[in-house]
C-alpha cells in the first residue's frame, strides 16, 4: 500500500515542512541529492554548490536551504519529491526516511496537531505604531488584580503566551510583574556611543568625539598638528602641519625631540601619549563606517588589524632588539628613506622586473614566493615549499634559528634580502584595514590558501575544478591525476591523498629487500601500479612545455616519415589507465621509446636532445628509487 495515495498535496507539504530538519541531518546525503537532481527537483547549480561543501555542518545547512527552496519554489511538485525518496533503493540507505514512511503507514504522524502560532508581521507593525506615552499611561492604570487576570488569560491561550514571550525577548517589552516599568524605560535610555555614559561633571576624552572620527589634534613639544587615523593604519605619512606631511618619527624630529627616539611617548593627544591610545586600541578606526555601526565585533576586528600593523612596523627593527629598546623613530626614518630610494631607482637591477615567482631561501629552507598571493608578513600564504604553503613569517620561523627574526631581512632572493622587492614596489604590503581574500580571517578563504591555484601536472587553472590533496600543497585536474579522480571522490567529504603522498608514506614498507633491475622489470604491473603511476606523473610534471605529453605527429611536419612508432606520455597514461600493460617491462619499454624517438628525430637539434636526456635521467633515477633497485657492483 502506498500511503501517498491517501494524502492531499497540502498534507504532503505539511509533512515535508515538519520533517525537513531531520532529513537535512542524514549521513551521506549525496545519493539523495543525485536523485533530486536527476528528477529536476533541484538545479545543477544548486546541486554543485551543496556537494562541493567539505564541512559536514556546512553541508547540513546547505541541504536545509535546498529544502527551504523546494518548499517555496517547487511546492507543486511535493508529491513527486515523496515518490522519489520513498523508493526502496533510497529507503534501504536512509533509516530516517524509513521512519518517516512508517509514520505515515501506522498513523503515528498527526496532521491536525496544534502548533504554536507564529508572530505575525502585522502585529509587529501595530506595536511599532503605538505611542510610548499611551503605553505608559496604560501601565499606570493597571492594578495588580488586572495583571493577575491577564496572567489567567494567558494560561488559557497557549498561543498568546508564546507570542508574548517572543515579543518580550525580541522587542524588550514589558512582562507582567512589578519590574515591568523599569524594563520599559531601559531601551529609551540606550544610545550608541564610543564610551560608557558619563557622570555629572565628567568630560569625554577628545579621541571619542565625533568631529575627531578621522583625525586627531596632536602635539610634540611646542609643535601642533593633525594626525590622520587611516594614514597611520596604512603606515603612511600621517601628521600634517601647515600643509606638510610627516611620519610620526619625522614630526618628532620637526618638534626638536629627535633625541627622545620614541614618538609614541613624545607625541600626545590631549596630554595623553599615543602609546596609551594604541595599547587601548583607541587610535585605529575605519573612517568610512558610520558612528552607529561601531560594535564590539568591529572593535575586535580593529584589534586584529592593529596587531598586523604593529608586526609590519616592528619588522624593520634591528636584530636582537627588544620591544622596550626598539628605536622607533629610526624605524620611521628608515622606512621613509627606503620609499625615497625606491622612487628614485624604480628600474634597478634587483627590482624583480616582470617576474611573478621568486626563488627564496631562509637558512636551509628554500621555496618560491608567488607575487599574486603576497599580502603582508602574516597575511597571504605566498611562499610554497615542497611540503606546504607558508606566509613570510611562517617561512622565517621554519628556516631561521632566531626567535625574533625579521622576515624582510631573513628571507633572501638572489643573495639580497627580500626588502629590495618591497622597496622597488614589486611586492606591496596590504593595508591593515584590507578586507581582501588574502587578508580575510574567513576559514574558507584560509583553507583555499593551503593548496596550489593551478594543476600540478598541466599547470593550467582554466574553468575545470581542481582536486586538492589533504597532505601536500598539490592540486590536480581530475583527468590529469593518475589514477583519474572520479566524481564520487570529489563529492565525498573525506580526506583525499594524491599518488605522490601515497607513495611517500608507503615507500618504507613496500620493499623490505632491494631488487635487481631485471627482477623489477619482470614484476606484474597489477601489483605495482602505484609506482608506475608515480613515475609517469613525475615525467608529466617535469615536461613543463608539454613537448613529450602530446602526439608529436599532430604538430611536427613529416614526423611519421622518420618515426614509424610514435609514442607520447599521454598515450602511456591512457594505456596505464586501461590496464593494457601486463608487466613493468612493457610500461618501461613504451617510456623509453619516447626518449629513443626524440633522439632519432632531433639529431640536429641539441636543445630537444637535451630535453629528452634530462627526462630520461629523471626516469631512471626515480625508477631506481621507487623500486628500491640495488646498485650493481663492478664485480657483478
């Protein structure tokens, strides 16, 4: 018996509405989502958006959103939905759906069950139109007996009691009781401000005044100026005196206080040193936001931004100096001198030219710095090593032996500190107020910085989705990786590990004894597919220009006139994927045929011959390593 035959569409919609939370919490929902997509109940775009979610919590929220959309936009197809999910193949996989179907069969689900009434929009608008004075007079007229009578009425009508309680929480209106008048007055007193309410006779600090939202009057000795908060946050010249702009250190020198060498103490606002304002987080505010939008959450963001700004400023200090002994005035002067030098020599020998990737080192650690990922010392994982992506500060901590090392000086590029790229404006440090993806604290943005932005094999990004390894920084197109990555693996939220990492982690126990070269060649490839896949992926990655990846007869004239048996890496990969090879020898023979053809056809082209020799040497070296080939002795 099909329970759907006895229910109206409105009842099915009610049943759906009451159970969509339980359905959104089901484990492994991909089969259900596939079913809904196949029956055109959800669009391809919505399907992909949800299935790409890797976090279980995000996926549950995404599925609940899909059900919400179905309820409002596809309600006319609600019967089709239940017919789909009540199929035997689906019920066998999801116990929750079995329970829902059983509740319809045995009558345990009550369609006429009373639910709490919703708070209607019209009632909210009516309350807003009510004048506060009328409410106050009404409260004064109320007697304790009337209040008690009101409570009795609430007990009789559950919906009203629920609605009243909801109104009390949301709108801060009174509840029956002796403290109701106090609760009504409190919202009228609340006003957004930068400080707590003042007592009589007190005066608000000048830096909290609305007119000084973007700039503050400051003094240093007998000199007066205006400090621009946004410019200070960006590390620019921020103090103006009669049309002239100074850095804080420059303003200190202008006032004749250079000997103090500590502008945070010598420069004051209303007799309060700037150091106190900075430590209290009262100095850096985004000037574009309205006064009413200042909240505790924004204050927290500003604290984070200031910490980043402080780190950038401290990075130019001398090695080994402590925060208490840092010559901050000299820091500002040094930064100003670097800016001037960069403007005077924009095309110097160490300006990096049009390069976007730079080979860098820090101690014994090496990597490549990618310009399009760079934001600052702590933001933007811009340096890639063999194991991971790192920010400049993390890279310095990995390679330097000093605990307080400065990344601008410790990281080297062409035997020069990386600060030369900053001076030449090749690398630009983002503002501490920057909200771009690289500077974002959003977990999704941070997660996306852990892996490469392009395929490790073909080096293309394109429109195809990249599959990211969870143990290394590599990313792959589904068809570029060996073995190919299926759609089911992409949709699965479990960790995925690439062939490189699988081989590395299993290499220690795969070969307990060393093999001879002949023994390795005679091995059955079905038991050693991983090694062959790794070798082929290594060759495809090393062939940067992809000269050996594709069929040469397609773009080289008269190639088949010289070469009777063409062979290329993608064809080897195809045969490997189809399991056409039986032994390792057959696989190696096709790979060596590629190098032989290259040497034969390019007898007069030393450049192409060198490419082939380089790849052949790489193959032989990696083959010896992965199959643990013992070195032949002179006697052997």
